[in-house]
C-alpha cells in the first residue's frame, strides 16, 4: 500500500498566504482571507434522439462565483461607503480588481483579475463583552468575469 506524504514544498508550488487584493476604485486594505476564486460552466444535457436514451452533455452558461474578502475592521469606511453607494442607486458602483499571489521573494506567481465587481453584502463580526478579539469586516463581491493572468 502506497503512503502519500506531503514532503517539502517545491519551487513551483503555490502557497496561499502571501497575497494582495487591489481594486481600481481606490478601495484598498490588507485582507486576511480571500475566497471564491472559481468559475463554473453549467452543463446542458441534450437527448440524442427519441429512440435513444443517451444524452450528450454540452457546456452552457459560465458562472463566476462571488468573491469574499475578510479583514480586520478599521476606521476606514471605504467598503461601507461603497456598499452604501449601491443602496443609494449611484451608477458608478462597479470596479475591476485583482488578487495577486506572491512567492517568498515578493515576485508575483499568481494573478487573478476580476471585472465589474460590486459589493452585494457587507458585515462585521458580532459584538460581545466576553471577547477581546479584533473586529472583522467581510465584503462579498459579485463579479462578471474572472481570468487567471499568471
């Protein structure tokens, strides 16, 4: 029976803890978590003929997952104001951005670009007298396109 071992990290393996998020609208911040870098192609099933029960699967609509950003809450309310601009019906609420992954030397080794992003949800962590944890801010972005440049 073969035993799989993670072994040492190779030069070409990507470590997901050194990253940066940039947004073209000037909203910036250091983030502790980024999730949702994914695309999904819907499957369309077609029956080959009325006599045959076989189906052919074809690619359909492409869906881009929402991207969730988490960071320590700060006095900077740019994310709050961005979400508020949508509620207030402002027309210029969409922006482009990128998630860049770095190696230990600071070289970009992964780069995902997203387009027409806008915040569909903003939330803060719960308040409690029983904790001394830092407050967290979470923003969920809807995106219309996700590409991997590197």
